[in-house]
C-alpha cells in the first residue's frame, strides 16, 4: 500500500518561502510538488491528511483569502497519490 506523508519544504528556486509537498510510497521518495491546485507563487504550510486519507488541509497566504493565512482543503484525485 502506498502511503503519503505531507511535508512543508523551503522551496529553492521559487518565489515563495515554503510549499506543501508529499513523499510517496513504501520505499519513500523525495518530496514532490503537488501541482497548481495546492502549490502557488506564495507560501503553503502545515499540510495534513484527513484521517481517511481523502482530504489534504493546508494553510496559505495566497490572494483571495480572508486574512493573512487561511485554511484550504482539496480532495485527493487518486488514492495513494
């Protein structure tokens, strides 16, 4: 069974300070960018999976929010990924 560990990393080579990434698998991989739905040109942090592994919750200071940092939720498109 593939497992996912969400992590926040300092994103070298980007305009933002930190991004949510994920390490995948049974043998583990380097953290991967989660794509434009999660990763933006600003900061993402404290990514956490819900207890059923279907939702990813994270904070971000992206435009369009209600304050300095807001809570965002996205649904995983594929189990184990």
